[in-house]
């Protein structure tokens, strides 16, 4: 991701997605401090992972749902910001299907469903290391003024 010094118009779509992710990651202290890792990014897609630690446990000894939501939200953010337009969440929802267990390594896979005008819809599946589906997250995005890289 060494393309940060280039203008967005000089990059391929893949290079642009990676450069936008690098720009966002550099100041995303929330995702970094939760131990998230960007596994992959491409136009309209992102895969992030995170290990569930004891500090994330709820009163039932499972992962607190807020951390699952945050992992899904971070994957959503990296997927919808791959086009060099500042993009924020307009609406998000999550459906919890099974508990995340402390020690699990979760992976959130974000896929663009549609992007038209200033709006987009993204589906994010969160799975554990065994491939079991833990949660489904849907995010509605909205572009705002600004870019990650100079045009």
C-alpha cells in the first residue's frame, strides 16, 4: 500500500482501494486497538478479522454483541470507502445468529450489494474460525464531501 503519494486518477481500481484502506487505517484507532486486521480489500469489498479476548466478554461469558457489531461496521467502512469518496454509515443493522466465544478468531466479509449516486448497500457476514456464521450485518452508506487521496 505504498501508493499514498500518487493521485487517485493514476491508480488502478485495486490500487485505489488499497490506498484508501491504508489512508483510513492510519487513523482508525478503534479498529487497531481492538486487534482487527485487514485481510483483504478490493473495490466494494473488504475482509477484516479479530480475535475475541476476555476483555470482550459479556455477563454470559460470550462475546458482547457490541464487539461483533463493531467488527461488521469496520468491514463495512473499509468496503464502502474503496472508491476515494468519503463515505459514512447512514443505517446499520445486525442479526446475531450464534454467540462468539472468547478465543474465537472472527472474520467479517463485506460485499457491495449496490452503489448508486451517493447511497450504497453492503452485506457483511461474520464467521468464526470453523466457518460457522455468527452474525449478518447490513450497512447503508452515504457519500459525503471529500476524498481520501488527491484526485
